[in-house]
């Protein structure tokens, strides 16, 4: 029987997930399809019930439903539970709905694909303390990164994540700017990643070491203002595109047991987004 999958969000028209997953199905000769579903917050409960009734094998969850969907699921993966957010739902062989969060692990895989796996003892600075920061912080801890600092405008928000992790430290954005030379990996997760609207850099990169690795989780545009500033300083740049592709690939693996070709997909999307 043909399997089908979906992504639900509000809005959803911009999502590149359907094109990505359907391309993987075609490449791997899998008889399945993946569709976008525009689901508003007031429709969420009935949408989950409908997907279950109609036999969806699984689906992705995007803004604004990643936390709101949790009460409608039967169980959560450990990382999703820690994060309090779900981006992937799997229908188990028993017919239950299990929630996962593949965002943080997707980031770690994209980082290690770009720069290798030999940086786990180096000091990491996560800039921002929202949901994305939580996911990446827990995933980096799970994958063996030992020295994680979180910088945020409101330090107490960063400290909450640090307390849950049981390791690392929380600092202000000003402290991050003053001690930037101490960090080998910097991950930008504030609105400075956006190219539209009124954005401002979280802090100056004057003290950034040219040996540093600088990542942003935004993938459209590929070169965010933060990455552009870091590149001008000579740092190694990691765009958010790899995170997007790998979080989707991990979801794909949860559903179907195979890890799709991420390299060709990153190349395809990079071309679409005007990268080189």
C-alpha cells in the first residue's frame, strides 16, 4: 500500500520539505508521497485525529505547532521530551503516535559534515536561548560536546537551559562580545539571521578569531548578515542549509529506516537558493 507523509504548519506555502522528501522517494524508488498541510492552531487537534484516521505513516511539524502538538501524541522520544518540542511524528507498528525532535541532531550532523568530528573538546558559544538553542544545546551535549556556553539578552533564559543540561555556563551578549576570542565554534540563533525587517547584530565580531567556525541556523538566505560579517573576519562558515536537510533526513530514517542522500539534496537546494 502506498505510504503518505505530510508537513503541517501555519503558514506552510514556503516549505521546501515536500520537494525534498518527494525527490528522495523518487531517487530511492519508494512508493510514497509527501504533502503540505495548512493547519491553523484551532485546527490542530482535529488535524492530528484526521491524519491518524486517514492512515498517514508520519508527518513533520513546523511553526507554530511544535509544542502545541505534544498533548495529542502517545509518547515522546527522550530528546523531544527534554526540548518540549516535536518536529517529527512517527506512526508506530502498534498504531501509536510518537514524537521526535530532529532539529538539534540535524544541526550537529550538518556541522560535523562541514568541519569534521574533532571539535568536541573545543569551547562552543550558542547565541540565543529560544527553542532552537534548547534543541541544539541538548543535542550537542548528547553528542559529546563538553564546553557549551549560552549567551542571551536575558541571561536568566540562558541559565534555565544550562541548569537543565547540568553543564556549561550562561553569559550576557556583552560578555560574549568581550570574550569572543575564547570560542572555537559560534552558533547564531537570534533574529540577526534574518535578512528582512529591522534586524541588528547580537554583538560585534571584532574579537572573532579567524580560526573560528561560525554557523547560522537560517538557510534562506544562505549567507545571513551574521555569516557575512564572520566571513569577512576569515572564519569558517556553516550555513543553515545542512541543518534543514539533515533534520529532514533523520525524520525520513525514522519513518522508513533508510538515510537518504543528503549531499545531492544540499547541492540542489543551494542552487535553488542562489548559492555556489
